[in-house]
C-alpha cells in the first residue's frame, strides 16, 4: 500500500481493518478516519498501540515510527 492508495480509500458503513505487515494495521473508520495501529503480544495478550493517523502522518513516517516502537531502527 502507498500514500496514493490510502488517499483513494472510500469509507464503508463498517470499520475496515487491513494488515500491512510486521504487526502494522490500518483501521479505516466509517467517518473516513484512517488510523494506524501496531499489534503485538505481551504476556500472551494482544496489545494495540496507536502509531498515528493519516494524512497527519505519511505512510513512510508511520513505518519509521513502527521501527522505533519495535526497536528495529
């Protein structure tokens, strides 16, 4: 997925969740908000960490933030 594809996504009546790889998920809400979350497990429980929102942060910035959060930068 790239920024142009993100920009062209159309909202639906339900929240759409798209897996973008390495634990990164895009939540596309019915009000057309696009929120990026990182899914990870801690003590066997699924945890979600909000990385940012599109278009305030570009996809490249989100991926960089994901690397920082994961400790892989």
